[in-house]
C-alpha cells in the first residue's frame, strides 16, 4: 500500500458557525488526525478567508504535503478556490479533495448534535481515503482552430461577426433567409432611442463588407457538425436552386437564430376579426402610413392594446408559454408614444396584467401616460373579451382592477394583440447541434448568471433571442459576450480542459461496444490504436460524466479523479464509522 | 352595469387644474399616506382612477371628494409628482360646476378672465342699480340709509337670497341624489324610523357640529404644519377664524333685523361699540378679516404645501370676502367719526355691492364648499355610524 508514504493535510472549517453550531469540530479534527497518512489536521473559522488559505499554503510547503482535504461547504462553491491554494503552494490541484460537511451535515441535521458530528467524521474519512489514492493530473491541452461560425444574421449575429473579426478571428456567417438583418432589419423606429432599425442593419452589413475575414452565406443552413471541442467540421448547405454542401473548419460556434413572433389562434382575443391585429402587424401598419393611422381605409381614432397575448400563459395548458416575453411592454408603450406624437387626438387604451417597462423604459411609460394613454389592469384569470357588433364596431370589455373591478367597455377602431416571442422552428439545427432546450423551448445556457452564453456543448455559444426573449440591445450584448467566450478558447491557439475524463484500459477492452451507446456526447469510438480495435475516448469530447464506467462489462473504463479504487476507498471510509 | 371608458373626462377636469395627474400610475401611495382615509372613504387614488377611466357618475357621486382638506401630504409622497392633492381640489371644482345647472360655475372656473370680468361687471351692476335710487349724503352724521334706502338693500337682498337659495338647492339636490344612490342611502334610511332619525341626528351633529364648526379632523389629522407654526397661524385656525367670523356676521345681521322687526332698535340707529349686536359684529368681523388676510398672505407666499397651487377661483373667493370685510370695517370707522366723510358713502355703496355679489355667486364658486362639504360629511358620518 502507498498509505504510509502519503502526507495529507486536513482542514475542518467552522464556516463562522454554519458548521460548528451543529458539528463538534474538535471531534472531527481528532478523528482526522488519527487517520493513516494525515500529518496535519486543523480547524479554521473560515477556510476560504485569506488567512485560512495562507495557513494551508504554509503547511503544504513546510510539511511537504502531497494531499489536501478541506471539510467545508459544497465543492460547487469552493473547489476552484482550494485547488488554487494547492497550485500556489506547488501541489498538483488534483491532489485536493473537498468534503461537504455543511450542506451534507450541519445544515440538514440540526436536531442531533452527535449524529451530525459522526456523519461529518465519516464524510471526512471518506475524503481522506480518496485523497490517499489521488494522482497528479495535468490539464488536457487542445489546439484550436481560430475561426468561428455564426449561425443567424440578425442584429446579434451581425454584431458578433464584426466583433470576432475585430479581434482577429476568421468568421463564417450563415443566414437561412436570403437577406441579412432579421427582425431589426424590418423595423424603422425602434425604442427607446427612435433609431431606425433598417439603417442600423445597413450599417452593420456595410461594416461586414469591409472585413475580408468574414465570409457570409445567405440563404444557407448548417446541416452537420463533426469533430470536437476547438476543432469542428461543419457542413453548410448553400444555394436554393441547386443545393450543395460545403464543409468548413471552425473552433467555435455562436448560435444566434433569434425568435418567432407568437401567432394567435383565430378567435383568440378576437383574432381573425377585421381590425384585430398582432403587435408586429401593428408595427408594420404604423410604418406603412404617415400621420394619423388608418386601417383598411377607415380612420383609426382609438386603439386598444391587449397585453400578454401568448405570454405568461397558465402552466396548466399543455404547450403554454409560461414565460414573460419581456420586450412587448416596452415595445407597445413605445409604439403608443410614436402614434400619439403623430396624432394627438387618437385615444389609446392599454389593457395589461403588469407593466414591465423595466429600467429606462419606465420613462417611456410615463411619457405615454402624459400623452394620454389610459392603462387598465385586468386579472390573470379574467382576460378581456373582444367583440364586434353588427355595424362592425369593435368593443373590448374588461374588469379594471384599479377601478374596483368595475366592468368597462372600451370602443376601439383597432385592437392590437401584444404578442410575445416564441422559439424559432429549428428542428434540424437543434438536432445537429445537440443543444438542450429549456421547458420554454429556447436554448439553455449552463448558468444563467455566471455562464450566460455557454452551453453544455463546449465551444458552442448562444446569443440573442434564441436563448429567450430579449430586446435588440440585450441581444447584441449577449452576442458580444459570446465573442469574448470564443476569444477565450481561440485566441491563444490552444485551450486547456479539465483532465477529469474517462480512460480505457486497452488491454482489458474487448471492443464489445456497449460504452458507445452509453455515451451521451458521442465521445467514444472504436479504433485500432494497437493491433486490435478497442474503445477510444476522445479527451476533448468526454465530459467526465462517468456514464460509460459502470456499463463496461470488463471494468476496462476508469474515470480520472473518481477511479473505481478511489470510490471503493471512500465507501470503506464511510462504512468504517457506521460500523463503529 | 358596464360603463364606457371615456378619456375626455380627465382632460375636462384638467381644465379645472391638476395638469400633472396623468403621470399617476395608480400605485396608491397617496391613499396609504392620507391621514383621513378610512374603510368608509378611500381616496385620492380611486378618485384619480375614476377620472382617468372616465367614470363621471362615480366621481360625482363620491363623498370622498369633500372628505379631503387638501393638506398636501399625498402630493408630497407621490412618486410620480402627479399632485393628487391638486387633483382633489380640481375635482371639487369640477363637482361644483357639475352640480350647478346654469353653467355659470363652469364658465367662472374654466375661463378665469371671463369669470373675473363677470365679477367686476356684476359688482358694478349692483352699485349702479342702488346708486340709481340714491338720496342725499348728509354731512352732519353718516346717514348711509339716507344715501341708499334701506328698503332697497333689503329687497335686493331678498331677491339675491332667493336666487342663491334656488340655485344652491338645485345643486344640493343633485349632489344628495347622487351620493344617496352611490352610498345606498334612502330617504327611509334617514328619516324612516326612530332609530334612523337618531342615526341621522348623530350624523348631522358630526357633519355640522364636530366637523364643520369644530373642524375636528382638519385640526387633528390634516394639520400638516402642526409642528412648525403656532396655533394662530395654522391652516385650520385661519379657516375656522374666517368661517366663524362669517357666521358671526351673518348672525349679527339676522339679530339686527330681528331687533328692527321687534321694534327694539331700527336698523342703522347709531349704537355704542359695546352694544351686544354691534359687539358680536365687530368681533366676528375681526376674526373674518384676520383669517382671510392670513389665508391670502399664505397663499401668496405659497410656502405651505397645501397652497402651492392657486387658481383664479381661489383668489376671487378670497378677494371678495376680504373686500367685504375691510369695507365693512371702514364704514364702522366712518360711523364713529365726528363728521360724516363723503368716502364713507361711496365705500358703503361698494361694500353692499360686493357683499351682494359674494352671496349671489356663492353657489357658482369656491364658496359653495360651505354647503357641499357638510352634505358629504353627513353621508360619511352615516357610513361610519353604520
């Protein structure tokens, strides 16, 4: 056994009382001290504090530690912190084990002090057992192709392409439609600045034209993806009349495929009646006319807006859009201001559930009220009704919560259904990219706050409204975030990956192929590396999920950092206390 | 019943003031901060809402309009600077104009220049009318009724009173019918039984005695500057001083007339200052003049939040009361002078003309609150007693 040779340091954190209020830390330290291979065992008020980290670093250097265990909080919070401690003190970061005695002991067992302490001790023993078997690991270095594919030529994709080109990366821009520009390219006046959407798009296209490192494929689609992180081979189908498929090599992919507008069913809030239109239709109507509005030849003297059509639908309905589309409140308020400034006499009624004109858009909301718009609030469970009389006049009836639930009738020449955003129909692309979708059908990021444009597929980023409802400036911001993330992996020409991946013992492998089906990432293939074919796991494709390990009938696969031997030792460590 | 939304109401009310109220987004901070809000009367938000949505009937049937004493607390706390207090004042003006069937009030409020012209012309008309019947100006003693015959003033007064009574009654009837319907108060519920009568009497005492004469809530709840000013400079006292002074003068006039009818003292007979009726009139006059002068000064300075906004209607009312008070005192002064000055006669003519006008225009201007507010407070008291 190698136990005798290990020199492990164990640190038990009080977490300022979060742990020590329910766990007897002295007992835990004493138990750790008694474990074979442990040369230092200490307690700390806050292990993550500068002084705590410094003390550990000193111990590692002075006591020549070759293993580190910190019993504190969830590894999600601090595994990176303490791996950093190890690295700074000259210890391989993968010799570090985090034991979670806060979430797994003190926070969840507050009634039984000795039981909680016993559990903490057994968890620490398991951590020490694992650490006795750790090995130094080095990050996997992958050479990357310094080109990016941008899928989608809307405002987010166009701006991202320019950003990528400006930091020196090659860009392929693929747009399904024949023209670049997306939604913004169809708008004239846009909120909140009144900037012209078509002009914005024209200037972006002009900028793209001036950058030779950007190759644009319009009327084209991404049809296949092969390769792995840092080096993808992507098939692009171009040419509508005689389609052919090109293959390009890229290091990263930015998906900016945008959104579709919600299309109401006929009869939904009166949709289908002459004079009932959706928000995009209304926007087109405003842009097509100058001065006071008219619809089908009739002057529009009053407009009723019904908010949240197709958004924030009840969870109960299957396929309901439970989410808020975020942009529609501000877009509608902006449209009403636009209309009022053209026609001071037009009457405008806004029937809403909650006004969500967040941030600076609040000012437009105030302006719209000052210009005479009337806002009426209906209850979630009592939506307004749109009806047409024999003479063709439209009336919207609703109960206004702000007027004591009074039933009100609103005569309107035009009823605008304020429709939100829905995910694009993109089945082929979703299939090719293997990107997970959220419950709402939009693409999912890894972490909404900390990794907002990254996806579970390394090197594939999402930007703009394909991720969820966004306005144009938010879309551009996420597009540029995706540019930065591409730069992180492409600019150096190589990228480093976590070495915690599965490896095959080629001698033990019988090439049965079970693991190929078990891998959700397609990272395993049969290859004749030696004389006979065996399973080969791509270091860059493997996510370290461990799915293949228990499937192998020959036990020929091990997961680095979580080897069978380590896991078995941990279980033994846990049982040791349970029996005692 | 489904009501039709009508955006014209708000812009109509805005002609009576309250230009900023469109900024209101119904957060309800005003209602939360108002010291007078109770379960039986919630405002100003609800009133603003009625105006925004166009529920004219609801608004005009709201006793809440008159439950407010315009302390200005709500305007101070309003997050959108929508000036709810100013809106309440404008809505009261709108209500006065709406209860009035003649359209005169509306004209006076919404066309300040025409309104002022009407006031001047009307005063001039009264003066000329009385001057047409004038007699000699005695120089030995100030024989005012020798100059303008008492009978003429009396008869003219009766006519003016009758007109005011009819116009006022029509307005009050309109208001009572609206408030009665809105608050589900029937005639039977007011006088239908002994219990109802007892309840009504209690409500009447609350409205007229405790709240109007006693100014209980104005004094206790709405005194926004309570900690800043001594009692004699606070809004409630200035208002009470003016009101008590006015009522005292009214009482003195009626008693004087009663004494003449009873043959004890003919109207216009010189009496010493300590003569009870004269004393009542003098003290009342002093109260009135002090109150109204201070109200004018405060409004002019505009420091206090309740008078930060002023309309022509506010000034017209204050000016007419002040002129009536000052000229009355000047006449009293002239009466005690050894020889009768000529200006005393002209001042008397002016005094009577303005006083007539003040009474005649009462239902069509801010003065009308003296009747409408107690009516609303009566309904409020009924609701509270329920």
